[in-house]
């Protein structure tokens, strides 16, 4: 792994069950030395809207979910790496197609062009993972330099020993530590 001089990580969070524990992902990245900026998809923002003030306090940065208006300043420092977790079926396939209809997609599409280190940890049901578009999209993203971790795809529990189950409809574990460990080391 390479070492990054700065420590800015954009954590892009999509609307999948692990999003309800995004603070765990932020803390896992912070524990490894990253200064985390949180980017939510529009649906994830709707899910987490009540938590945004606490997430802003946790990260020390505004939580973004939509494009800024022309002339507005950038409120986040530029990233040194990006983690897309959880990455949904919709996001993975739109990303591979180069669609940038949300801030989250625009940033991760741009990151490929900039050659930034990017890790994605998908979370979706087995039926979506079995759709023929998904493996094509994963292969395309990997060819473009994205590290796609597939252990969390499907309906199985996944996760590492010690990961706690999520609360809510899904009881599956989600390995924030595994996702963060796949990022470049912070120096």
C-alpha cells in the first residue's frame, strides 16, 4: 500500500442497511488516521437526515448530499482517497456507466479520472448481485483502478469476527474495518 501525505478521506454512503451505522465507518477511518468527509447519496441523506448534525460534529465537516450552486465555495478539502460504503447496486452500475446525476456519483466518477485510490464495499441482496449487469460493472470498475470488495454482497451474514449485527430489517454484519483496511496507509 502507498502512503498518502494528507489524510482526507471522502466516505461516500449509499442507502443500504449498513448506512444506519455510518458513524461506525467514520470512527473506523478516524482510528486509522483519516480526516473523514461524509458524502451521502440523496436516498441515504433522507434515511440519515436526523443524524446529520451528529455526523457533522463527528467529522468536523459539513455532510454533503447535493451539488453546490455555481459560485458557491467548496466546503470540503480535496480528497486523498475515497471509500464508497455501503455501495448499492444502483450506485455501482451507474458509476460504471459514468453517470453523474448525484454529487456522490459525480465525485467518484471524477476520482477515477484523477487516479485517486478508491475502495468500494457493496451491499445488496443476492438477487441484485446475480443480475448480469453487476459483475460487468464490478469488472469495469476494477479495470479502472477501483478496489471492489465483494464479501458483503448477497444475503449472507458476511463481516469479520467481532463485527456487530446491524439493527433494523437486516441483521447482517458489515465490516467497516475491512473496508477501511483496504485504503492506502496514512503516513
